[in-house]
């Protein structure tokens, strides 16, 4: 009997933390999204403001907010830049390290991974000062060679400036995941391919990349989820530029509604919409490519 209960005893702390800090907040956010405050009279005094049932009105307000759709489109454009660039760089670096083209493998892996260890807020502050023309050494170097640097925080470039921070911070993590998958491939396959006259590029395209397909799917999914939840980078850069509004991304809109306008009910509804959209897109992507990517594991 004691042996049968041991696994549950080990799982109990994790389950308690999961229920208290993940499941319960999700349920509470769903509850708040269906409520609203009813104000009586001037809204002063005891009982003047009461919480009542709102149904789906908060969701309707969030979806019809004129600032919501532009923020979603902005995140979509951001994702089209970040995800392909970040995964492309990660794949190229992983293939180069696995092919033995660099003599400093451990140092190279650590150097590439190191930006991922920098918190997003700190990375955004560092890049923010590099973007500012008056204090940026990059601008000084370009000016010295006669090249006019663009204003990275202008309306035309700010999307790429935010995307650059995400790529710089995330490429190293994805590189490690892909490199680990590459190292698990039996070397006999490469030796047989070289005997047949295959070059390193052909081995990479026809053997390595197809085999690490599941790892590519996983990194793409993680990158997609992170893209839909982008918040820290634009929020940190916002004081440095007037081109980033308080609703630049959907999560920034949630923050504004909850902590600036004190409308936690609308913020909760928007949060549920973002969570549902993230789940649908992630599940749809897995259903679309999962059977092909993971077929070799069956």
C-alpha cells in the first residue's frame, strides 16, 4: 500500500503548485471575464458599485475594440519576421557546429546560447540604448565611415527593432535543441552517404534536416507561442519611443485595461481570447504537420 501511494506523494507538491498558480488563476480569469461592475448613482458610498453577471458582453467589447485588431495584425507581422529568422539562424548554426566547421565548439555553443540567459527586460534595455542615436556606439561607428544609420525606434523600423531583440535572445535556445537532436543521429548514416559521394550540404538537406523534423516542429511551436505572447520587449522600449502605443500588442492592451483603466473584467476577457487563440493555432499547427514530422518515430 505504501508503495502504491509513493508516486502520488512525489506528485503532490507539483500538483498543488500547478493548481494554485496556474489552474486557479485561469479559472478565476474566466470567471472575471463574465462579470462587470454596475454603478448606482454617482458611484460613491457603500454598495454603489456592485459586481453583476455580464455574459459575453466583455468578449464583444474586446473583439470590437478598434485598437484590438491592429494589435493582432502587428503581432502577426512580428511573427512573420521573428519565427523564420530565428529558426533559420538556429538551424544554420546547429548544422555548422555539428559539421565540425568550427574548432571552438564548446565556446561557440556557450556564446550563442548566452543571450537566452539574459532576461527579456534587461536585453530590451541594452538594445534600447543601442538604438538611441545619441548614445549608440553603433551609430557612431556608422557615422565615422560615412553611413547614415536609420532611426531604429521610428515608426518605419520599430517593428524590426523589437523583432531583433527576440531573435537575438531566442536563437541560442533553439540552436541547442536542434544541435542536441543532430548529435543523436547515428554517424553511420553520414559515413554511408559520404561513401556514395554526398557532400556536406547534401547530407544536411537530405539526411539531417528530415531526421530532426520533430525537433523543428517543437521549436517552431515554442517560437509561435512566444510570439503570440510578446510583451516585455515593446513594453520596455515604450519609454524610449513615442511610436509604441499602450496597445501595441494584445498583451499590452490587457495590461493597460487592468492596471491603467482598472477594468479587470475586459482585461480578463481579452486574456481568455488570447489564450484560446494560442491553443487553436498551436493545436491546428500540430494537426497539420504533426503526422508527417513524427511518423518516423512510430
